[in-house]
């Protein structure tokens, strides 16, 4: 009976960080037991490459991509499906990988930001983001790039409003979105075989006001 009381009290003390209570408990402490986590075999295609691995069954696609495959371009953000930093393309659809269970990805095809470029050549979206200053801290950039790719695969000539709507699930706290929208529009032109648009650089006016050239 004392052992079972120690077990329960010990678990509560550890959970709440009340370690001084452990010293005052009568009788030997009962060690906490750990239950082995169930694992599953997952075979799916990532960035055009077949992958076959064993992962913990509780993991999300985000965790598998980052922790098991080492593709850390996809970012941990809110893990609630609200920030868009973890966006990937799964079977042609833009998804938030923090909300997708790994077990649901069997025999499916995923594209992460690492799969955008073709060998040493960057994707037009990546070039445009660099040219237009669309990446600052860079944390949201992978999700923005994947959202842009998903949009342009469906609509090669989107309006400004359509670009804004397609990227509305991705939160950026640095750029104010204008450079991002410019970059997607410029990449769309390049992918249609047209010249890229020139970056609209910020301008500084007398009196400290800021604007954009053009």
C-alpha cells in the first residue's frame, strides 16, 4: 500500500516539479515505467524519391519530414494549423503537415521546399523571392514558396487578389506581404515565358516618409 501511495505521490511531485516532496516520502520510491511506443512502416515518395522507413506511430508528417528524413526546410511553427510555416504539397494539394498524421501518408507523394529546385537550378519562385526581397527572417518562406507553387500549377496567370488569397494561410511578420506578392507575380511571368518584373525598391522621402518606387 505504501509503495502504491509513493508511486502516485511521486508521479504528482515530479509532474509539478515539487522535488523536495520526494525526500519526505516513507518507503522506497517506485520507479516510473515507460511503455514502448508503437512504430509503423511508412513507404511514400518525397521530392520524387521513394522513401521507406520505420517511424513512431504518433508522429505527424511534419515530424517525419524534419526528424526522420532530415528535411528541415519545412518549419515548426504554431503546430495548430494557423501559421502556414509547415506547408507542403501532398498528392498535388497544399496541406499543413503539422495536422497530417504520418500514418495517412502511406503510398502518397509529398513535395517539400527542398524539392523545388531542379538540381543546381533554383525554381523561378526561389529566384523571384531573392530578387524582390521577399524573404527576410525566412521562417515563413518555405510555406510561402509551396503555396505559390500550388497556386501557379493551377493558375499560371493569377491576379494580385488571387495571389493574396492563395497565400492567405501563410503568416509573415516581416515583409508586409507586398514583396511576396510581387515575387509570385514575377515568377508567374517567367514560368509563362515572359520577362521577369523588375523589383520595386523602397524609397525614402524627405521628412522620414517611406514609399515604393514605380
